[in-house]
């Protein structure tokens, strides 16, 4: 069945949900299509503590639920489904999922980015059996056991702090001398007595038969190998853009989509917001701001092309 909208948004993370609210409030007939749980990366945040005006911290899942309720209250419609294709035909975007077809005068891609994997032996074999990409989801399974976190960015430090509430032995393994995370986030991890930094170390192999038993690390300076016994390996080594749906829009060398200040891509009427967009700082608050700009840009675009 085909349904016609002014503004269709693919992806219901912080960017998509904000755009939905702004689009609906601007009286655009607005639809949001999402294949998974609504909320995007915010769902993985145990305590969202740096969103202005939300204090004390809230759980990421509850935050996303509130955003969705807010958008629905203003009239945005939500659909579940995986988008198979996006085409532009006679000025209208045609979006197909497995069972539905939508048209849109303006389209927003807010599909975000997905976790990067290490590609070392044991990682895929032991995924779900101690290898995880979500501390909030899986950390409680390894309560009071040694755990390893890989990465030196905000995600690794934040998640190591979360896991340090569950275990007094959390190794934070990073391949450089200093952490890449924002100063306050890195400092909190380094000061946590339950977190043991393992710097200048790269993971070489995750060991275990039916579940994770150990990880092998190699020192980047001496080449020396260390075997750490652990029940779990949490991997936070960055994200990759989910850009498959728009091969024709301009992107940067890493695959992130380039937009103008109204979030419009190189294709007229096609907008991009959130973690998928080429930008220097990926946060819930910057995703939400992108979403607001994109809805405003879509409104202007629709007016101008009437
Ligand atoms: P990130 O900032 O790109 O950090 C990825 C980390 O993984 C880097 O330290 C990198 O090392 C390391 N790494 C990459 N590939 C590796 C490999 N093959 N082996 C070992 N280590 C590897 O990614 P992120 O931490 O997932 O954060 C993504 C975005 O979300 C960032 O913009 C971040 O600011 C944002 N975020 C913010 C918060 C917050 O504000 N609290 C929380 C989570 C995420 P190098 O340092 O050597 O490159």
C-alpha cells in the first residue's frame, strides 16, 4: 500500500525523533520509518547526563521513549520496517520497505552509524558469549567478574565506568599512551579505582571455547604479549556510517554524508542528520540539533518547490 507524506524520516534516533517533532509541529505530514527499536545510540546510554536541561541523568531508553511520545503527540506517524530502496521520481522521493511504499516531498536520512568490529580471531566466534558491543545490555551478566573494555574514546570510557559499578576489575585497553575521550570523561575513568588502564596495547586474539575466557594483548612498543583472564570483552572502537541507502549523495573520505547548514545533501530535498552526517562532534544533543535544522530545511524546501 502506498502512503503519501510531506516529510519522511528514515531512522528514529535522537536526530530522527527531533525532526519528527519539528516537522509535525510545522504542519508537515510527517512519517518516521525505523527497522529496530526507536532511540538509536541513545538507547545504549545507561545514564544520559550531558543533555542540557535534563538533570539529574536519565536512562537513554526512557529519554528516547519521551522523544517519541512528544513527536507522536504533535502528529508524527511511526512505521516499523526496513527500507529496501530510495528513489527520486518527478520531484518526489519513493521509499520502499518490505511491505509498504511511501512518497515524500522531502526525505531525511537519520540512519546513524553502527559499531565497528576489531576483526580479530575469537571476536565473531564468541559474539554473544562474552564478546559484546553494549555494556548496558550485557554487563549485568558478568557481575563481579573481570571484564575487558577495548577503545580509548568517549564510548569506551563511559562504558568502562558503567561496568566498574558491577565489577572491581575492569581493564581498559587502549592502543595509545593517552585516551582520546573528552578530558572529563577520560579523567573519570582513570580515577576510578575499579578500572585498570592497559595502555599501548592492541588486542590480538580472544580466547575461549564455549565462552570468553581470556584475551591476548600485544604491547605496541615492546611487542610483548600479555594474556588477561576475563569473562567478557566489550568492544568500543568507533562507528561506521550506515550510508547504504544513498550512494548518490556526496560523502567524505570516511563515508559520512556532507550537508549544507540546513542539513540538505547534494541531492535537492534529501536531508541527512545525526551520526550519519559529516561533522566533528557526535552527541545526542548535536543529533537533536541536526534534526531540528533538517525539519526546518525540509519545510523551506517544500515551500520553495510548490
Ligand atoms: P571514537 O571516538 O572514534 O573512538 C574509538 C576508539 O577506538 C579510539 O580510541 C581508537 O583509537 C580506538 N580504535 C579504533 N580502531 C581500533 C582497533 N582496530 N583496535 C583498537 N582500538 C581501536 O568512537 P566512540 O568512542 O565510539 O565515540 C563515537 C562518537 O560518539 C564520538 O564522537 C564521541 O564523542 C561520541 N560519544 C560521546 C559520548 C559522551 O559524550 N559521553 C559517549 C559515547 C560516544 P585511536 O584513539 O588510536 O584512534
